[in-house]
C-alpha cells in the first residue's frame, strides 16, 4: 500500500471554452489517488476523483474541514475565500445545526413564493435587451445582472449598494498572488457590513431572506448575529458568482449545440432534468475548492492517507465518472442513470443549502430566454468567444448574440 508520492504540480488554469481540463482528465486515468500541489498553500494534498470515493470523503467524519483553519492549506487563491465561521468549513454537529436553521429560508415552498419576483426580474432584463436590439451581449444583459439582482433583492440589500457588492465579490475570486491583501480587506468589510444589516433586520424584520434566517428557530435555538452575517456573505458569493457563471455556460451550450435548444423546445416538461444534465457536464470551476484534513490514518483506493494530510475532492471529475454515468462526456438527459444526483452543488453536509433558489433562477433564466428569443444565435464564431482567465470559475466573459 502506497503512503505518499512526490506531488504533481497542478496549476489547474485551463480555461478553453467548456472543454474538460486535460490535466484533470489524466489524473482520473490513474489507478489510485494522486498527490498534488496547488498554486497556494505550504503543503500538498491527495486528490480524490471517483464518484464513490468523493462521496466517502464528503460524508466520512474522519475527514474534517473545520480543522484546516489556522493552516496555510493547499488552495487555488492567494487569500482563502471562506471565513473561519463559514458553514463551508464547519463539521457536524455544528454544521448540521446551522444548516437546519438557515435552510428554513430556502425550502421549496419558500422559493415557490419568491418565483414571481424572480420571473419579473428576468423579464425586465430581457425587455431591455429586446429594446436595445441585436447584437447584444447576453452576459451583460442577463447572466451578470439576473443572479446578482435576484440574490441582492431577496436579501434586501439596498439597490445603491449592488454595484459595490459585484466588484467586491469579483475581488474575492481573483487568483493572482498580488490580490491577497485586497481580498482579505474585502472579506472583513463585507462581514462587518452584513453584521450591521443583521442587527437592523432583527429590530425591524422585512420580507427578505436575512429576516427569514433571523426568525428561524429550532426550539429555543437560533442563529447568532455573527453566524447570520457570515451566512449572508456566503449567499452573496454563491448567489452572484455560481448562478452567473452557470447561466452563461448553459446559454453557451444551447447556442453552440442547437440540438440541446431543440430538445428543450420539444420537451419543456423536462427543463429541470435537462438543466441538471448540463450542470453535471459543465466544468464550472478551475481545479478544486475547499480541502479537508484526515483526522486519523485512512486507507482509500490503494493508498494510506496519513493523519494530518490534506485531501481535496474533485466534483468535476466525479461528475464525469463513467461508473456513475455511462458515456459521461455526452450531454443527454435521457441516458440511463442521468437522473442520479450530480455533485455540482456539492455533496452531503456541505451541499449548497440554496439549491432550490439556484435551480429556480436557472429554470427561469433559460425558460424565459428561449421563449422570448426563439431565433437566438451566437453573433460571432464560437472560437471568438472570450473566456475568463482571472478567477477560479469557468465562464465566457461575453456572449454576443443576435436574433
């Protein structure tokens, strides 16, 4: 049984459209786990890629996220994106408590009640694009503003703060080494800002998600002000960033693979499943996210992971595991096994609590786009589309369209 190898240096900076990172693909072909070294952090890590093994790491309490804090852990950005109090770096039972309380604001019933506002936001943006006329940049008119407006509106953030929020979120995601001090300041400033907002909502609650989370209770227990402030920051990050990228990525697939758009027009009843299949396929980020650390020696996939060693999982690789998904590089919601849950929203105790809201945004954006612009097409050749190279995400910077 292997214990450790010399780590492979993995910049994970591949950003060629939505093609799968060849470096990650090569690692997936190995017979056992691989030791890697990322651009930042003072240690290597094991990389887990198979679906079942990723499942195990995400649910096995011998692997801890909480215990990475205070260490210069291996990562993709110079400044760690997560705050020490974030739910993303909690372990059970603490994380279970926070998830149960916060998720009360994101039940399907709650999100269904928000849907009319979400549709109105999407339609108003598409109205503006139609009035401007072709050609138009879909990123500028829909992908960027729609998720940002939606989450900030639903959180009750004053509209005159929206532009600043967008700029600060981008600053947190930049991978350049010279960004660390600026990102640290942004994280502190936003947490303080949301802390003051939480105090205000406790005094005068409104019809917004912060007020709903503040009112959530389990017996006598409720989230404290600091927990709510950090949760709000997490929602702003994921609500703006993830949905923005995925609307653009899904739109790019529909514009460059007309058979997918034709499928959705023929099968509007299967919109949700089709979006899930595209989410499974899309390599939505560069590299990996937040690691875990082994709390004791663990044997897995032919290696011994020593206590104290870092472990990264790749949701991207798990989503392309042929054991889980036959023909994994094909987009087809009707293939066998395609209804099996994917890992784009995470897994287990760290699966995104706001999935119902994220899916509502994606469903509304794609359904309204196809309905309003049935003849939509790319206004440039696919190879002329420019892709982000600055952040950890994979997404087109612009999507020029015509109709």
